[in-house]
C-alpha cells in the first residue's frame, strides 16, 4: 500500500475521548499519532460526527479533528487549526 501521509505517524496505544456539542465523550483508542493527525479505534462509529475534538488526558491534548476515512471500527483524522 502506498503511503500518502505528508508526516509519518508513530504507533501508540492511548486512551482518548471524542468530544462534540459539549456533550459527554465517546471513548476511543489512539492507534497512531503525528502532529498532523491520528488513527482512532472505536467500539462503534454510530453517532461519531465528521468534526469533533480529540481529547487525550494523559498527554494533556485537545485537538480539533476532521474525519478523512472510516472503516468498521477505525477512522483516520486530520487535525484542524484551532479556531
């Protein structure tokens, strides 16, 4: 498979949360991470919008995201500039 990312992502396994509409978050796992984006794993994609904030408490990280691709339980996100 051809690598199309501009920045290499580093494999990781961290607990995260998908936050949107100031509501409670949807739990996720961060499978890989770079300054430009991440691969997230969720139990179900049901209710996950295309735009949300990724929160990784252990890294004190809060990044606005846009979903680039989706698979059964994984999604690739691109980090957006903070508004």
